[in-house]
C-alpha cells in the first residue's frame, strides 16, 4: 500500500476570493450572448441553409422587431412545396384542376372554381412545413419553428388543346421568438441556445423584440386534358 498522509483542513483558506476582471456594459453583455447563440446554432445548422439562422440572429439583434425575409428561405420554401413527401397540397390542387378541366369543355376561373379548390385544400391536404427529419440539422428547423399562416393564390391558368399550365403563389409566415410555453417545453429547455434567446427577449433589461418571418414562392404546375 502507498503511504497515506493526513492533512490539516483548517490550514486551507476557503475565504471568498475577489474576482478579477473589468465591468462590461449591458450592450457588451448582450453582444456576447448573441455571439454565443450563433456559436450554439451550429449544432442545428449545416449545409446550404446553415446561413439562415445566423441572419435571423442578427435581425433579432438589430432589427427592432421589423419583419424579415430572405431569398435563401424563399428557395427552401419552394423546395418543400414541390418536394417528395411534402408536396401533398400541390398534388391535390393539380388533381382538382385536372378533374375540373376534364369534366368541362370550357373553364372559367370563377368564384365557384376557386371555392372548389379551396375546399380540397382545407378538407384533406397537409400544408408544407419544415418538419422533415433533415430539417433538424440543415438549419431550417431552428430557423422556422412552424409555419403559422399560409396563403395560396392561383396567379394564372391557361388551357390548351391537350394540356394546361398554371402558376401558383404561396406565401408563408412564421414568428421568430419564444413564449413561456416554448421555454418550459422539456425539449427546448435543455438547450442553452433557446434559454439565451428567451432571456434576451423576455428580460426587462434587454427586451429584444421578436419579429415575423415572411417567405414566398411561385410554383409552376401543368397537366393534360
């Protein structure tokens, strides 16, 4: 056995030590937390859409609550509207137009026609969202928590002898910010990224403003009659 030595605990000095350093301003403290948010976001963002969350954090920092949009996010929105597994509403709209055109020699874009398509969307369609498994890691899931509102417009419809083509305009909106119900969620609460975001938004000495995220896409559709 190795020789064991006793020591006198009373000889150890546990007196409070004066912390060394310099005071920083509230703004400097906020800047540090925003930088940390960017660093922490890398665990949720890689690939072509990774820059989005950094841009959103900067807008949270400096945007003063103004709405935000970005062409890269528009591109991602178009991708999920048309993508396999997330294109349910697009497939249903095309099917409804095909059935309408095949049942009538002439088509008029009237109120009844629009309401018919609207009914199809509301009845059994799944609207596109950034909730694919890959979105947990490519920067889209953390950038767009959910799509709270979407509007779909039929911008153009042209019928030919044996076919037709149209143009749809999709517009979506999300809210960048956290509520109490978000931060108390067991999943979000465990990540420091979300705790910092909540603190910067909700603490009275910081009170950075949440904002609306807007995105849109034009999608071409076609079919045969």
